[in-house]
C-alpha cells in the first residue's frame, strides 16, 4: 500500500462507511449542507450511487481500507469519479469519543477529508494485486501444511509413537510413517486421513511454488527479483513476496521511509526533555517485516559466498553484487557487535533487519526506475 496525504480540491466531499451488504454515504457540500443516505452494496446499487454523485460538482469520495478491498474504488475511477481509499489507523480519533455508528463514521470521513486530515492508501493495480494474493496464498498454504503435520505428530504422540531415527519429514521418516499399522479400523482411518491431508498440503505448496517461480522470470518481476536474490538469506520466494508487497516502490524516496513503513523503527512517546523509546512499532506491512527478520538471522554466520549464492549472483549487475557483498559483511559485524553487548537476540535481529532494509532500498529503488523507463519505452 502507498500512503500519501490527501490533497482536497473538491466542492463535495463524500465519506462512505462500506460494509459487505451496505454503504452509508455522507456528502458534505461546500456551502455546509449535508446529505446522508444508506445504499445497498450491490452492482446495481453502486451504479445508481455513482450516477447520483456524478450530478454533483467536483466530487471527491473516500472510504476506509478494509475487507471489501479496492473494487469500489476501481468502479468509481472507471466512471471518472475520484475515490480514495483511506488508511484506517491514521484517521484522527477524539479521546473522549465513545459512540460509533455507520452515520458517524461516514460523517467523520467526509469532514476529515474536507480538512485534509486523512492519509490515502493508493491501491495496487489489478495485476499487482493478483500477484500479491498469489504469494499470500502460498504463505497460507505453508501454514496449513505446518498445522497438518502437527496434527499427525500429536495423534501419533498420544499413542506413544515417536520417530527417533533422525529428523522428521524426511524420506526415512515418510517410510517409517507408511510402515505403521493400527489394529482398530477407526484408528487406522484417522491416521490415513491425517496423512492424506499432509500429502495434499505438500502438493498445494509445491504447485504454488512452481507458479511463483514462473512469474519471477517474467517482467516486471525478473529484474528486481534477480537483484534481491543476490543478498544472503533471500531466494525466489522471499524476493517475490517483497516485490509484490512493496509495489510502487518509487514512493519510498529515503530508506527511513521504508523502515517506518515496515514497522522496524522504535516507538517513541517523549515529552519535554524526557525521551521514552520502546520496541519497534510493528506497523505497516507485517508480511515483509517477518521475511526480513527471518533473513536477518543468516547474518550470524561469517560472510562467505556459497555455491548457491554465487549461482544467484551470476549474470547480475556488478553494482548490485557489490551492495549485496557490502551488506553481508556489514550486517555480520553489526550482529556480533550488538550481541557482544549482551542484548536480547530478538532485539539484535530486529536492529539488523532495520539496517538490512537500507540495502534492499538501494537496489529496489534503482530497479523501480528501470521498470518505469522500460514501461515508458514500451
């Protein structure tokens, strides 16, 4: 999501409280008049709503980002009617306000839009959104895979069946599972069901991996994914997830903006001369933050180029490889410098991940201009 301040040049500001089945609309006119009504959230009703708003002068509509997605905004834009999606967490809130209704929410959006107090979340394009949904589907499939394994293991543990001949979920472990026999039909049926679910989950993850791998070799993903794979701890899946989640990368004109967007900066509540800083804010995109924290754990190991890493860097621009090598050495030193101060390991990794963002910004910001220029030539 791209967060930008809303610039208001409209005569009619429209706030919409959007739900699955209904939309409450509040229109604030330039002369102070207000109009309010509730509309059904159906294709026919939305078309009627758009026709009604188009009869007004210089309309700017908005609604909060949420489970209804960007479909409504795209319908408005397709009819040449400006509509903005607003970041819910950045909407001003009165400390003493204790009443919340659809009418009040719509009115608040319209009045804050008039005052310029809202922050817009510029939605991804439809192509960007479907790729983002694909990498998130893979993440969900992996979670289902893990849960399926746990269910099977706990079923066996309750019967005293524990695999002790090495690591679980290897070929030897799979052969051990298939040698198990159960006397009771219900018990045998339960085991076969759990095992089948694990096998299906493996196939789901593999199919999604193959689709993401194929997409990573196509434009506009080939170049930025190739750049990111030069970093230690980042391969195709992680690179595709980062690129898909951080669409429209040119909006981050400084690495600190990206660090803040990913929630990797310290929270602060300071007053007068007394500074108070806490843990990281954990705001913004949690998917990318998790991936970068996982990648940061690789910095514990000494900086060296493995065969796999040399293969990923082969054919990539020299300036990208240079940044990746610099990151590898610098982040390793930073990890052990902070660890030497007896800091908590999780804090150390978060600090390393925050600095890692700076190196990632350096290559993705340049890659975003290359993609923009290639699209302009096309």
